[in-house]
C-alpha cells in the first residue's frame, strides 16, 4: 500500500506489512477474520444474554480503588488527545505553509517528542487529580450517577471538603483547554492567511478539505470539554453531563474513521465504486 501527498514535498510511504511472507497471506487472513468475528459475535451475544436475563439488569459495583484506576486512565487519554489535536493543527500548518521543508520541520525525532510529551503531560495531570481524589472520604455504598468514574461525580459523593479538589480540576481543565486551543487557533489563523495567498483555486480547495476533518474533531471534542469542565460552579444537570460525556467518550471514536479516512480521495472513490457495483448488481 502506497501513500503519496504532494503537500509534503512528494514524499511516498510504502506499508510493507507481511508482504515478505506471501505464504502467510491466507493463514493471517483467517486469523484476523476469526478474531474480528469472535469480537463481534461475543459482544452481540453478551447484549442478547443481558437483554434476556433480568437478573443482569443491575448497576455495576466496583471498589473505590478500581474506580480511581478507571478515572486515572480515562483522564490520561482525554488530556493526551487534547494535546495531540493541537499537535495535528501545528502539523497541518507546517504542511500547508512550507510543504517543501515539511520533512525537515516535522522530523521523526520532533514527532516522537511531541507524541511522548502529550502522553507524559496527560499522565502527570491524571496522576495529580487521582492523588487528590485519594484524599477524599466516602462512607458505605455510593451510587455514581454516570456511566464511568468521572471526577466531578466522585466529588459530589464525598463527605469531606472537596473545594480544593474542585478548584484543582477547574485549573487543570482550563489550562489544558486554553493552551491547546491557543495553539490550534494560532495554527489555523496562519493556515487561513497562507491559503488566501494561494493563487490556485484548486490548491485552496485542497488545503481547506485537508483541514475540514481535523476541525470537525476539534469542534466536537473541545466543545464538550469546555461545556463540562471549564465553567466554574456549573449547574448542568447530571443527565446533561452524561449526554455530553458520550460525545467525547463514544461519538468521537466512532466518527474518527469517517473524519480522518473518508476525506481521502482514493477512499471515497473506492467506496463509490463498491456501492455502485452493488447497486448495479441488483
């Protein structure tokens, strides 16, 4: 499989995969087909079993330590994704502003540092908030009005003073949002200026289409984060919070294949041909 992008000085990348072992083509196909089939059938089976047996229609009970661990990984990946979106905005700016020097400006070393830095900061923020959650006091059985161990839900259940914890959450959420959005907005302002200077209408259209998918992901992700965490003393109902949380925990992962793949011309042409062949066969 070969990828070519003219915006990046005509660089071409070939995905080798397992092409060195043609004799493994059929066995590997069967292995991956089996894995995906088991995954789909297993999930559908569990949904059917839960639907049939009323005894399984009960809330999930987990310990405080399990809840805190769940929050730690959730927070790590959310913060990391916010910074990776900012890195992607900078990457698009470099690709559009000076495509001939893209491979120099965005070297493999710099890309590795940016990705590693995003994960490191995400883990650091999560660790600090998790440690603050460990200082909270809880008594007996507690019911979290959410579908995962979300930080503000834990604070609402605590019987200790959670003012510092709430302030800490607000500070980290605001800092992360402001810093990443500043990078994103600055990058896109510079991208817009660069695009408007392009003499070719086709070049401007291609540049805009390249950014459209990223802007879609940014709008959904940062819109919900700002709505949930960057408003001090928010009076949002728990139902509203749960619905908003679905967007950045479920909807965005679902949309990612569409957002980042279907904007590709070759992908769209292939989908059109497949759909066209199926329609003509009927």
